[in-house]
C-alpha cells in the first residue's frame, strides 16, 4: 500500500491535511502524481508545478514542500508539504 500525506501549513501550523492511499500496481512516480491530483481536488487547489529543487528534495527524502512559487493562483497558506508515509513494493 502506498500512502501520501499532504499538509497545508500557515505560520508553522497545520491548517488542513489529507492522506491519499493507492494500492494499484502503478509505478511510484504515477502513484505520487495521482495522489497529488486527488489531494488537490479534495483540498480545492490547483496542481503545483514541480521545480528542480522540489524534485531533488522528494527524491532524497520522500518529502518536499511546494511554496507559493509552485502554484499559478494565489494560495491561502504558506506552503503545501507532501510526504510518503508508507511505500511497499
């Protein structure tokens, strides 16, 4: 089971979060992209843009932050953080 935790943070406080589960046989990359899309739909957000630093952080730590620069529209929080909390192959 693959699980991705998506958190919205403002002033160092968690304001909203959701956990997206995926038990398909997709690749890890597809699971991450699908989970982000589902989480953004659930949280009523546009999908963020993957910047080079975001990709590197996620590859190293299975965790990254999407700041205001990664969103096309205005966001009512400081950043969105994603973290893989369960990843079994």
